[in-house]
């Protein structure tokens, strides 16, 4: 399978649903969202270690959900690796529900 095959249906990032907040002039975290099959898809969540466990991820996820709603989307999707318990908890805390499969 080539990269082109994998990217079918992906568009550029949805700027209204992608955020990279600075804290004290320093990049603290980032969340990027694209559109896949007509729905926003969170494709990247990153947090510098010194900013973890402070609620930034939940804050950013809520901003994505709010922005997606304002844009008229009914839901937002994401993929998480099994065993990434901190991420899974953050996603559940803001309302994501687990589904299996692709």
C-alpha cells in the first residue's frame, strides 16, 4: 500500500479545529484535526512533558468539539493506541466513546 492509498479522503487541517497554545511564550501542546469521510478527525495530540497532567489536553479537546459543533459537524473522531491509558481517560472525560475496528 502506498502513502497515496492511505491518504485517500484526507484533506488539509481544519484550522478552526486545530490549536497550538503557548504558555509563557513556550509551545505547550498541539492538537491537529483534519476531515475524513465528511467528519473531523483528530490526527495529532502532543503535550510537552512539563505540561502534562494539568488539564491542557482536555481543554484542547473541548475546544475541538466546540469548534466542530460551530462548523456544523455532528461528531468528531479520533484513533488511540491500546495501552495509552492517559489519552484514553482524557478522551473519555470529554465525552468520546470507544469503538473498535476501522
